[in-house]
């Protein structure tokens, strides 16, 4: 199809991974992407992956969505299957560069499903090891947990509340959860 477009999607989890993001962009451009959607957001936070949604909405029938690696696109098989279904409904193929997979082929569809399952399994193993490491560190008295960021902002929460600012707006202004604002207010009143 002459009017087929290659639409690229690149993602890293944090701002510290700039080099990784640049490498993805370089590879996608080298593959012929005419339009690229780039974001720095955790793959776990599916609701915040606005650029992925934009890329999928932008792609038209006959287009191909390109990603450099499977883990840049989806963290779980369920999410991968949902993305694949949406792309299929739109008549858009998915190509994963490092695997040489293209869902426009039957073999590509099979392999991406299998690899999605392996990726989810690997993540589960990593999380299990992390939990074991934390338990071991706690037992040795070396694990303190993360610093309570919301509690550190108690004075600011109380000041804004005293000025008549609502909990939702306080949460947005201080970049903390609304539930944290309510907990602070309940604990101090």
C-alpha cells in the first residue's frame, strides 16, 4: 500500500533514561518512521501512557505501529492483547524491531503472544526477588522503606486548607495523592 505510514512509539520509565529514549528514536527513524510518539512514563502506569494512546489513535488502516522492543509497548499479556486487539480493529499492524516480528503475518502474531507471556513471567520473577530482598533486609534491620513524602508536606497541606483550598487542589499543587491530604487533615484536626 503506497499510503501506508510507519508510526513509531518510544518510551522509557524515567527521565534518567534519556540515552535509552534517544536510542529508540534513532532506531525508529532508521526503520523509516514518518511520525513518532515519545514519552517517559512507567509501563505499569497504563492510564498515564497518553502518547501510546495518541499513536494508536493516529495510525490508520494499513499503517504499522513500530516499537524497538516488546517491553516498550506492554508490561502484561493482558495489556499487550488489548493493544493488539485495538490495532487489529483499526487495521494496523505491529512491528517489533529487535525481534523482527510483524503482526501482519501469522507467525508474528503467534510469536508476539508467546513473548508477551514470557515478559510477564520475567517481571513476576523480578518482583518476587525484590520482595524476598526487602524481607531479608527487614529481617536484618537494614530496610527502612521509602520516605513518607506526603507527611513531609503536612505544614503546606494545613496552610492551604486554612486558606480554603479544597483537598483535590491541595493534592495537585503539592503533587501528592488526595487520600494523603485527607489523612493529614484527619490526623491534625
